[in-house]
């Protein structure tokens, strides 16, 4: 027996009172607060033994934000995968050498434009540059105006007007204005066609000469030279019509015409110089010289005591380039002078209600809606429309500018055949001069204005215009312009291109002295050249780009040197042709006008508030 020093039985499963005590212990109240207390980690380890340690999240401090390292790794791997999937193929594709494509092939209008500009090279008078590009032309007219005491070196330079050797300053100035207008609007197209420098040279040749025709360094002038060379109807003495001579061989008198009153001529000269000053704004000295000359010419044109037409009563001018008014030149020149100088007084004059009233601008007379060397009205209205829709100067100019905009729209409505404003030939040519001779100069001018107006609308995101209650898309204007120029290029019943050297079928007997007389070193006398005038052989010299004045109202054409109404090109006619072509050609620069260059000298416009209403009276 083992001794039990502790007392009680050795039996584990004892009975009796010991069992009762155990039950009592088990049934005692439990301390709920103690049971609900959370054990810390050390206490739990005592009771439960060692456990696996929970893995802690690791974080990266990026300065402005703390992110999980795992998330950062996912981001890194995502970027790397994206670079491999997307970036690497792009880098490989970019690194592969590509075949360089040249500029797109020129369209028909661009091809014709290159040729049309060459006509001006063929018409140059004076000492020609070596790069003139016309092999059968040489120096000529070097003694023009040599007897004038107030013009150093005489009136050398400029352009012969047509197939004769006369320098008519009125249409010459108009031609330079139109060419400058095209450069201001479409300089990027000229650059794309590599003709930008060429057309600027053409303009400068003309404006340099126009600066000689008056005292361009003075602030005030009292006369202007209006013409060099002369001719009379049915003349029997040597002059520029009676004689048939190359300009290099002229030996007959070439008198200079002087105008002491020239509201029309002087205003056109002012317009030409002002427009050119914008073209040459990159040459500050020359541009300022042009502006100064334009200001003097404009002041002379507006002289109140000098309002007689420059051509009135002059037998050497009136039968050929007679002026029928000067209010259109006033509006035209004021617009150009404003754009060249930014002088608000010029805009005030251009929008003075008296000006359109005197010019009959708002009467919507069909003949006054035809743009030409004698009628600048539709061109001036479009120029001022440009100001309204692109700058919108508001009060006090809005009323007149709105009028110009509305009448420009009505002028464009005349191009829509269904309105029957003008007749059309069966072949599709609009008869802007009512079926009379030499129609194409008017056709190409209208085509230019129509396409230019469409470009203006596109610039301000306006899709069309109204003709009364009818709304027309600007695409109508483009279609009209294209159809008329296509007619000139050969889409006509005769399948005749009216541009010399363009296409296969074009006039071969152009009425032109220099082109018709061989360049063989022989000097033909005044009447000795008649045999070249009268021969039925084609011209020996190609006067590339010259536009024949065109067909008759039956789409007929007679290719005869003696019939000048069909075959004699003119400076103004070709200026309109160039304008229409450059507006239509796409070139590699696309389409559209330069919105801002025209306004380079115009100051910021802040519309004035209208005057307050009159006080109320009971």
C-alpha cells in the first residue's frame, strides 16, 4: 500500500461527496468579462503554443503617395508588356525607310496657269532680264518718253497691251491689281506650283513702271502719264496700228499721252500700288514706296476739280480703252488703300452711303455686275464683303457692308442659268457682254469672283447663300467657275483651247506683231511687215499662254490674224485667266484663301456703340 500523504482516496473516479464538489465547480458562474477580453500575441502563445507568423504587406513610399510594392510591380510589368506589344512594332514600322513621294501631278488648271503667266514675259517692254524665257523677244521701247523733262530715263519698261506695241496704262494697272489680289489670296498655291517668285516678278515689273508715270515721291501731283504709243482708227501714217513691226524694230513716233484729270486712271493706279504693297510686305522699303505712291495717286484721283474721265476727248485712247465712270474706281481704290494702310478714313469713305449710291452699286444692274478693266464694281463689293464676313467691324460700317454682301450674293445669282439674267451659248458659255466680240475676258473674271466668293464662305464655315427665297450651296459657284474655265481650255463645240500652247488644238494665227514676224535678224519696215500680217501660215513664234479673246455667240471661231476680235490677246484678259486658274487649281497646298494677309495692316476693330435714342417726348 502506498501511503497517501495528501489525504483522500487514490480513486480517480471517486463517488460521493467528491463527485458533488466536481459538479459544483463545473457549474460555477463564468466571468464573462474575462472571457471576452482579447489575448495579446504573447498570452495566446502561452495557451496555444507557437503559431505560423502572418506575412506582412510591404509598402513603397513614392513621396506623394504610399503604394503596395506588389501593386507597383504589377504596374511595371504592365507597362513593359504594353511597350513590347504596342511600342516595339511602332518603332520598327517607323524605322523602315519609306519611299519618298514627289508632289502630286499638276492638274489641268495648273498646267494652263504655267503657260498663262508666260504671256506676261512676252509682253514686257524695256530692257529685258536674262531669265525672261522668251527667245524671240529682246530689248525694246528704250526711248519711250525720252523727251520728258520730269522723268529721269523716260518711261522705259511696263507691258505692251496686246498685239500692238502700245502701253495703255489703265488696263495695265488693272492687270497688276488683279494679279496682286490673287497672290494675296492664294500665295500658298503659287508656292506649291513654283510660280510664286515668277508672279511677283511680273507684278513688280508693272508697278516699277507705274511709279514712273507720275511723281511718286511727291505728296501731291497734278498730272499723270496715261499712255505710250498711239494709233488712230483707219490711220494712214506710221503708228502702232498702221505699222506691223516687231517691238524691237520700232522706228516710228511714240508720243506720250498726259492726263491732268484722271479720277478713273489715278484711282486704278492707286489700287494697283496699294495691292502690290501687301504682296511685297516682306520688303519693307519697297512696300512703303508703293504705299507712298498709291497715296499720291489716290489724292490726285479724288481731287474735286479733276473729275473728267482720263479718256474723254482723246482720240488715241477713247476708241480703245474708254472709261465710262470713276465711282467704281473710287470704291475699288478705297478698299485697297484701306487694306494697305489701315487708315479708318478710307473705310469711312468706302462705307459712306453716298458712294454706293453714286456708283449705283445697289441697283443690281446686270451690266454693272460684270467685272472688267472698266467696271470694278463687283470686285470692290466682294473685297468689302470679305471685310464684313471675316472681321465684322460692326457699327458704323455695318449698314453699307451688309449692302455690299447682299449685292455680291445677287451678282453670284446671275451665274445660275435658270434665272436667265444672261444668255448662254449652246456650248455652255455665259454671254456676259451680250454676244458681242471678245467675250472670254469677262467670262474668266466672273469665274474668278465666283470661286473666290465660295472660298470666302468656306473660310467662315457658311455653306451657301440666298438668291431670293432659294438657298444655294457654294458648290454651285465652283461648278460654274469650273465649267467656264473648262470651256476656255477646250470643252466647247470647237474642241478648241483658247490658250496658245495648251492642248493640241489652239489658235495658230494670233494677232500679234512679235509672234507673227520671224526672229531671223531681219528688220522689216513699217509696211514691210504686212506680209507677215497677211500670210495664212501659222505664226513662227509661239506666244505661249496668250488667251484668244474667244468665240462668237454661236460658239464659232475664226483663226485669222486679220480678225483681231477672235485672235488678239490682251493683258487684262490674261490677268483674269490667271486669277481664275489659280483659284481653281488644287496644287499640293490644297484649296482655300489666306485669311489674314489681306488684313496685315488693318488695326484691331472694336465696334463703336450706336448713338443713344432721342429723348422721349410725351
